[in-house]
C-alpha cells in the first residue's frame, strides 16, 4: 500500500502497465531474438502513460481505467497529458486540441478520471520550454490554460501531484525557465519536471533543478526527472532518436535528493521521437539498442547490502592465468548518490563464469545493479555474472553497472579480484 503524497514528498512504486506498447510487442513476438533483452531491461520497468489523442468524449473513462488499474495494484500511476494546442510548434509531434477552450474542456474531463489517490501528472511536455512559435498573447493564453489544468486536477484529486514542463539543463537558462514556470502558475503545483524524452545526465538535471528552484524562491516545489534514456548521456544536441543511447536507472521515489521527488521513465524506451518512425511508434530495434547500451536495471536485480553470496560459480578457473584488468568509471554523480560502470578485461584463458570482488573506501552502499548479481557486506562488494554474460573470452570484456549512495567523499573502489585473482 503506498502512502498519500505529502507536501515535498512522494513515496511508493510506480505502476507497470501490462498494456504498454513494449508489453504488447513482447506478447506478439515471443520468439524474436531481441525479446529477452528488451523484456528484462525495458518491459520489466514502470513507464509513463501518454494521453495524446484528442478524444473529449472518452478521455475521462480512459484515465479512470488506467488509474483504477494502478490503484488495484497499490502503485502510483504516471500520466502525461499531451494535448495543448499547437504542441511541439508543429514539429514531429504536432497536434493537440483545436482551441484553448476545447483544451480546457478536455483537461477537465482528464481531471475527472483521476480518482482520489496518489497520482503523478507531468503536464504537457514542451509546453513552456518550446514557445518559439507563439506570440506574446498566445503565450499568455497557453499559461492560462496550463494553470486551469493544474487547478482542475487539484480540485478533483487533492492527492494528485502535478508537475509543469521545465525543458532540460541544456535548453533554456534556469532563470528563464523559472520565469516561464511562474507565469504558468507553478506555485499551485507540486513543481516541475525536466529531461522528458531527452538524454541529459541526471547530475546535470539535478543541478539545473536546484538553480530553477532558487530562481523561483518557493521551497515547497520539487523536481521530477525523466531518466528513461539517459544512461549514456546525450549525443551532443541531437534529440531525435540518436544512436548509441541507453536506458537509465530504475524509476524510484527514493532519490536521496531533497529537491527531487522521483526519477521516472516518462518516455517509453523504444518509442520513436519522429525520426526512426512516427513519434510514439514502438520500434523494436530502438528498444533493443537502448537495452543493449543501457546502464539501467535488469528485471530482477540482486541487491542485499547485508548478505554475501551463498552460491559459487560452478565452472571457472580459480586463478585466471595472465591476470585481468578492471576499469571503474563513475558515470554520473549527485549529492549523496552516483552511478558507476565496471568493465572487466580477461587477460587469461577463456572463462565460463565470473565473480568480481572489490572494496569501497568510504560509506558507499550499493542500492541497485544491472548486468550482475551484486551483494555487499560492510565495505566489501561481490558481483557475480548474470548468466547470459558469464563467458569471457581471452582478451574479452564484460561490464556491469550499479547505483549507490554515499556520505562525505566518493573515493574510487579498489582491490578488484576476478575469481580470486588480483586485477590491475
């Protein structure tokens, strides 16, 4: 049972919709060679539900059905209404309600379906960050409608958490973003979200969010960050289905950041931005590449800070001849938290499974891992292969990643041993 959201807090787990586009594709393609990886890395995770089709007569029932299913699972629904007129300034996701009057009616119907339990709403992506196509009067009209939508949602469901669009850290300045948010009535909402459908590092978004909050000057407001595709960071300024990107860390309300209510998967990984296919179309090749490159979770990460592994690899040399090399890289770091990637290079003969041990110099504590089964006892960490990545050829590599908390300084891990043999 999740707790109702209080001012400045959000607790509970997000709803994983069994009717999401990735789940439908997996059900229809069980024998596809890409399916196992997509299922474990993407299909296993809760993602946002977009309401982007103008359907004034049915939107209330559609919202109610989705929220009701989340309530039945005792999980938090994540909803993304995307219906503002002239959305995306006529770009790849063009559309929306025909007029602002029609939008207000649609928004009220959307609100009427939300019930009375905790729900998270990321209101109208790009509606504030992207306004280059709007005149001053059109901006004012849009702001009025966004404010109307916030108040309609809060009036129907006081437990709803509504967040407004803040773009991302490499778009508009924090001061400009704060001004846009204030003009749209952010003071009546729970705060703002950033990086939706983008690829910016989480640490950059947290710093950006703090600067926006400082510029607004309202300590009751908080931030939500979309991390669904930022596991490898951005490809420069490219936003439309760039190659080489990866899924991010698992959605959670336990962020360890006082200003961040949640990190979420708002943009479903595998749904196109409008270049690889029509915007919102699920493309399995996109999903597979994001999963393959991802530093995000597997379907069942093994994290047990107080336990040590009870199962030893069944087949592996105890001391690889020729040694091994380990590269330890912090991918993203923020106050009290970080993600890291560990890459093993086997300089000895081929092995069929592996166990890597190492130690932290401080208070680092692993909270989540991917591509390995990770346990921790005190400062000592043990990572075992995930099965599918157990074999490492001579001069081959294997990688895994993890998310951890820390206090004070975050010094690098050391003392790496592969199957009991010390590594460089």
